[in-house]
């Protein structure tokens, strides 16, 4: 579960990015966070991943209080979330399989777990025959599917996607968003997607619209 209660964020340069934001995303829910650039969407993602802490109010992620979380707890919190970015962030000199294997090894997975889990996840995202390819041998849509596979390979409770289809054409954009719905139905994960595309947001269970640091 994700919960923000009167969350405020003021950066060191004086920018008041969030102004009393409150909302809850329940377990298994699919929510879109929409709004123009500068509305506070990216700051919310940073709060949810522990990159920044709230100036005031409360932010809860899967039972962790982001206002009071210790440095020691942050790696354990981050294991409960999978994050997908607009620019894929794949390692170019490693195969699709190895990109996912690195994420699993980071949490102590055994070689046997890698051999079992990675083919299953690649099949879920429609890349069952691509495990030995390198990122530059894939299309943009396929690279984003690898990034999604990497985000779900450790079975996180929550998926956070920051403009995940921003670099894709219209057809691939719609396919990627349908994939998120399929994954939610298959895995039961909570999904939050940040986007400025109001049309795509109409597909979600909920749409949370922001402007100037507030929910409108």
C-alpha cells in the first residue's frame, strides 16, 4: 500500500514541489498520476523510492515510513518496489538474461532461482526468445519490456513507472500500457504510472491529477 498524508516537499533551492498532498493507493490497485511538467509528479516518485524525504506530512510505502526510515532500512524497502524509467537504463554490454540476473543477484538469489525465474518473467513480457540478445539488438518497445521484466523479476509488491512509454511510438506506447494491466492481473501487484498523457490515463482504475504541487 502507498499512502501520502499532507505531504510537503520544499527543496534546498526554495522550490515548493508538493503542497499538502494526500492520497492512498491500495494493494492491487492500478493508478495513473497525471499532470504537466513541474506539477510534482516526479517528486512523488522520489519520495516513494526514498531518493528524497518529505519536508512535512507522512509518506508510507509497504509499511515503511519514508519520513523516519533509516539508511539501513532503505535497501529492504526498495526490494518491495520495482521502478521503470523512460530511458530504459539497461546495461548495453550484457544480454537480456544477464540484465535480469544482475537484479536477482543483488538480492541474493541463487543460480537455480535465476534459471527458474528469468525465463518465466521474460515469457510474461513477451520476450521468451530474446534472452541472449543485447539491448542494441532490440527495438525501443522490446527494450522497455526488458526494463519491465527487470523491475518485476524480484516479485515486488509495487511497480512504479515514470513516463514508461515517453520514448515510444503510439503503437508501442499502447502495447506497453496494456502489458502493465496484464501484469497486474497476473501478479496482483500495485501499479502507479506517472504520465502526462491523459488519454492513456483513462484506462486506469484511478486517475490522480496534479497541478502546481497539489491534487486537483
